[in-house]
C-alpha cells in the first residue's frame, strides 16, 4: 500500500473582532485550508458587551487539535495575528481572571484626568507614546484601570498579556510581550527612548508585563517541539508581505471600515498637530516605527450609501456600476482649493465628517450623480489624510488594498490628485494571516519567499 505524503504547512489563527479564522499555508504561501467562526458577544460585569473569551479559546484549541490530526497535513509551526487595543488579565497559571473587555468600553473621566495631570498632560503623554488620546483604545490605560481597581485586588492578576500574545500562551504556557502589540497606540511605549514609558514603572504595571520579544521569535509548544510564534498585532502583520516584496519607499493605504495610511519609511517624530489629526505611530515587526493616519471612511461610505439607496430607491449594489467620469477631476480640484484645510493646523472636524450628510439630495438628478459627488467628498478627506504623512516624506508609490482598491472612482481620483506618485490597487490574500506566517518564515520554511506575494494594478490619471 502506498503512503500518501503529508503536505508541510504552517497553521495561522487570524483572530479579528468579527471573524475568527484558521488558515493552513503551504511552503509557497498558498492557502490550503480555511476555517472560520463567529461568536456572539457577552456582557461584562457592567453590562458592556465584549468578546466571549472562553468560547473563542475553546474554538482555537479544538480547531488546532482537529487540523493536527488531519492525515493530509504535516504542521511545522503555529502563529497568530489578532486585533489590537485589547489585553487579557491572567493568573500565575495563565488562566484568565477577568472578562476580555471591549476597547469601546467608556474609560472613567476622573481616572483619566488624574492620570494625565500626573504625567505631564494629555499632549505630552500622546506625543511621547505616539498615540492620540483614545480612552480604552489605549490598552495600557485599560490595563492601568483594571489592575488598579479595588474590586480586582483579590483576583490574583499576575500578568497582563496583549491579545495575540495570550493566544500564543495557550499553546506554549509561556508569557511574552511582542513589540507590534505593545507599540500599537497603547500609551505604554515611549517612542523617544524605545522603552516603556515612565508611568508604567511608577504605577507598578511593569511587574505585570512579561519580557519583551520580537515577532520572529518562537517557543516550543507545551509537550512538543513544534515552534510557536508569539503572535502579532494584525495591522502590523498585514504590512509584512509588502515589506518583504517592496524595498523602495511606499505608502500602504489599507481600506476597510477604517482607512489606515501606513508609511513605514517616515521615521519623523509625531507633532502635536499630527496627533490631533488622528496620526499615530506603531511598531512594525522588526521594532521600527511606522507612522499611520486614520480615517473612518469605510464607515462613512456605508452610512451615506444607505441614505442614497433609500432616497433614490436603488438596490444595494447600484454603486458598483457607477462609472468614473473625468468631469469629477474639476470637482475634486475645486474642493481641494476651497475646502481642504491647512496641514499646519488641527482639523479633527474635517477628518470626522465628509460633509456629504449636509448636502440636499434633491439637487441631484439621479443616484449616479449623487454617488459621484459623495465619492469626491470622501476622497478629499482621504487626500488630506495622506498628505499628513507624505508632505514631509514623499514616496514614489501608493499601494491601496481592501474594499476601495476596487472602486474605480476612488482610485482614479487618487491618481489625479497625486500625479507625481504611482497609484496601485494591491491585492494580498489574507494579508494579516500571511504576515504572521512570513514573520517566522525561517523557522519552518526552507524555500525562498515568493516574489509574487502582492498583485498590483496601476491606475493613471485621466484628463
């Protein structure tokens, strides 16, 4: 009887806020198996909805056990990518002792005021930690709040782990802090001195943070020699395929609910104005800073699309066939000249609202005309957000991935607005999962990294 040779693969858990996925990648970085699961949120002790940690944990462990026993595959390594701004409080044995709190949970105003007064004010803490003031989205603040709370003093909190690092600990029974998570708008990392901020030590949180490691490091699975990565923050992980493929300076505009512009080649310190314009820095997998600007454009697109669909009585896919037209270029130019504010001032209000919600839909002849105007309004915001990063550190190419990379109006308007830059629609299959596999490539894969990880489509301005 012939023996079927097992396919060597790496297993990657990509744990998003909405979708939890398990991928198996072969040595050519092709997906050979995918499993996904969604989970209902549960209330914490205050009734605020958040992740069902026990359910997610059980699924992760059971799913890995299942693929490990699959006779088709030889699993050579395991790693994780997971959403940021989230920490897990565990005891000496590695068991969670508090709920997995939602990063949208309101942060107590009195606690925040006292904290910032003690450490030089909001502006100084934001500047030093390269992070806007975001409440519980600054996960170091969530750790400070819960670790200090009187009600939690008898819970036996020993370690505070970032979410991807906690997932890794389920398999290694070892506890580490990886830099892409600690450097993701947490308020924990001092970007001036490349170490924890002074408050972390003064408030006693330093004793609860495990040793810091880089993303390429692995540790043996408990009870076996299988190498297990420490896990990465998903936005940082999604950048890795691009950094592996492109060596010349580029900016990656990752579009989804949030449109996040990431500039790995802009190492300049954040200014107070940039911080007020929702610009931050996070750490990439090699420990170097990435300057990033955020825009809630995908969310705005969803809201205004529903408004347009209701007003014009069109179906949910009508916008997919709205064409780009060169007359939109003059509309864009007019708004750039007359509406776009100075880069030298804080303009959070401009970034928060495209302005389309105040337009009278009655002036538009049809859905097509209204949608085109909306896209102009939206792209003006995006141009401003991009210029915040590019003004002092230009690049030769902008790579756009995610939903808007397939929107012809969006891409053509960007090409028109940046004539000196090559604009590409970029596509990477499951970028954050792929990045987690690439981060530990040398641990499990004896082949060269393929040169076609990213597929590109060039957009050139039409006059």
